[in-house]
C-alpha cells in the first residue's frame, strides 16, 4: 500500500513508520521538519506539510491508499490543535479523493464504568486533562462529521511507551482494557502492529477501538 503518515517523527509515529516499512508499504512521511525523517530508506519520502491546513493535507495525501495520523501538538500549539487537525484531515481527504484514515487517539475518553470516562476519574492527572479532552473532542468530530469517510480512531491504554514488539495483545471497543494486575498498558511497538493490522484489514470502519495487554 501507499501510505501517507502525519507525525512520523514522534514517539508513536516512528514506530508506525518502522512497522509499515517492515510490511513492505511505501510511506510518505508528512512532517514539520523533513530532516527528522531522513535516511529511512528508498520506500520513504519525507515531505513538509501542515496538518492544520486542508489544502496542504489534500496536496500531501493525493494518490495514497490510506492516511495515518500520529499528530501531536507542537510546542507552539495548544491542545485545541487536535480537533482542528481532525477537521483539516477530513476536508483534505475529501478534496484529494482519499477515503481511508487511521487516527492515533487518546485514552481519556475510554470508559471505566458505564458513562464514566478515564479522564473523569479521581486519579487522572490534572496536567493531562487538556490533551485528554482534546482527543475526546476529536473523536466527537469524527463521529459527527466523518460519516462519508472510512475513519478509525485507535485509543491506546492508560500507558503507552517504547518497549518490546511482541505481537500479543487484546483489542477492545470503548472500555479501558486492564490486565489481571489492573494495569492498562502497551508498548508503542505493539500499538503500531494493531494500527497497521487495521489499515491492512479494516474491521473498525467509522469506529473507535482500543488495544492493550
């Protein structure tokens, strides 16, 4: 497949890029600074693009089979850039005639009980509330405004960090997944597997799903 990847230089984006290349895909890495993705091999083209500009998105993704966003707000951007990015992606993909979009979402909107989100629990760190709500808002934009595109929103568990690529994990829907010790976690490497599995064999079209050990 010919994939367009936003945020390829970030912690999760790097793992998604590596996983995509290992599966034989060609990737256009759309980043603010192409030099950060240089030297990845012949199947990667690094281009400068602005995910918040629908015209830039359309130009960057035209001719691709699918688009993946691992976008995270930069140091000079507020968290409101996340739902803004979703609206820009939707408009840009429509203009480019690309239907498939996989989005790296947040964990805060997952439920720990019926009607109770992770971000509303007493132990949720206050410093993460803004970005958690931004991803919750982004999911809302997809659900309200994305009915004509084949989007998927993949929420990580409570903890995602670089680690081992095991290929062993569980999938869920709107509820936070925890293991027998009550932990909710996954490596960024295994998250990338779940995301690329979904891109290659879609099972969650116009849905959110989650992954954890």
